[in-house]
């Protein structure tokens, strides 16, 4: 009686770990990590040519630094909208409308928004 009970406990602990912690966290991390790659790719986002952020390699300073993004954009959809089409908020911006002009795909912009939200 005692051994199987222990086994069940151990098995459910493993299942809880896998289900509740590992799976969602790794899915989130993968997406943000992918977004960072696309954002730093000079032929893709190239955000670093204008924006500084923690760990940025030789950033430009034509734009405000990307800091405290989660606090300033609690709604990730608003952050994504800024990346998709910054001309909506400011018609005279020099930031390229990555989504509207098809510079990046919807999926790529999703991943970048995920990453920027971690800054
Ligand atoms: C050519 C320069 C340039 C590039 C490249 C650029 N941006 Fe921007 N970005 C700006 C400027 C300038 C602003 C300031 C707001 C404005 O102009 O309306 C801005 C604003 C932002 C904001 C709002 C910041 C805030 O403080 O509210 C975010 C978020 C942002 N950019 C993300 C990105 C991301 C992500 C990329 C890469 C995919 C990127 N930008 C590429 C110039 C750039």
C-alpha cells in the first residue's frame, strides 16, 4: 500500500512540474529569444541601429532607449501595434512601419513584441 502511494505522489509531482512550470515557461522563453534574434538581425528588425537597450551591441541613439517596457506597456498588444505601425502614433516618425510595409511577418513581430516586453 505504501509504495504505490509514494509512486503516485512522485508521478503527480513530476506531472505538475512539467505541466505547470516547464512547458509554458519554455514556450515563452523560446519566443522572446527568437524575437531578440530577429530584432538584432541587421537585415530584419535592426532595432539596435536606433534603440539602445540592456546588452545592446553598439546601439544608435536616434530613438529612446527600450527600458522598463513592461511597466510602460502593460498591454502587450499596444507594444505590438507600435512595432507594427509606429506611424499611427506619430505620422512623422523615422521608425519603419515593420508590419504595414511587410518588412517583417506577423509572426516575427509577435516574437519581437514578446522580447521587447521583457526589457
Ligand atoms: C530608424 C530608426 C528606428 C528603428 C530602426 C526602430 N525604431 Fe523604434 N522608434 C524610433 C523612434 C525615433 C521612436 C520614438 C517615437 C516616435 O518617433 O514616434 C521609436 C519608438 C519605439 C517604441 C516606443 C518607445 C517608447 O518609449 O514608447 C518602441 C517600443 C520601438 N520603437 C520599438 C522598436 C523595435 C522593436 C524596432 C525593431 C523591430 C525598432 N523600434 C526599430 C526609431 C526607430
